[in-house]
């Protein structure tokens, strides 16, 4: 009976080893640098949750003690409605948020480039602008004091 070829016995050994190495590398990076940020959609969801939590906990000293609980209930209701409206958009279009984040980064890079170029032009001048009377001429300056 002929022996099975090594490629037949462990057809996915390379893929398994690569996946294990990749997971080990990810675990090492998480241990060193912490959990990496999620996708833009996940980060937006975290932002919405954080803002909702802060708004729900917000005390309203302007409305007084009587209107305070009623105002808090209204705020909680508005927050829940906003979350209910945002959540389906995030679920249906998670890639949109990644594209918007990338576009925002590109706009910021373009703005920085424009500002840096303008600053370079401003600081590239060798001497500050002079008054017309300060121009050196063929004569000698005489101090009258």
C-alpha cells in the first residue's frame, strides 16, 4: 500500500499554521498596545451610546425640582428615539462610515498641507518688509541727534 503524499494528508496545514501565527501576533499586539479601535461604524455607535448616557444623566437645575424628573424623562425618551433612528442606519451602511472617516482624514490632510505651504511662504521671506525711506541709497545716512 503506497504512503499518502504529505500534501494530501495536511492539505490545510499551511493555512492552519498561518492562522495560528496571525492570531498569536494579534494577541501580542493587543497585550502591548491595547485593543485597536473598531470600524468607523462601531466607533460611531460608541459615540452615540456615550452621548446618550451623558444626556440621560444630565441634571437640569434650570427647570427646578418639580420639573426635573419630567424633564429627565423627556430627555431619555428623545435619546432613545435618536438611538432607534441611528441604529438601523449604522446596521445597513457600516461601510459608509468607513468611507466618511477616510474622506475626513483626506480633507484634514489637504487642509494641513495648504496651511503648511502658506506658513512656509510667510516664513521664507529673508527680511521683513521695509518702509520706502529705509531703502539704502548711494548717499550716507546722517544722524541729526
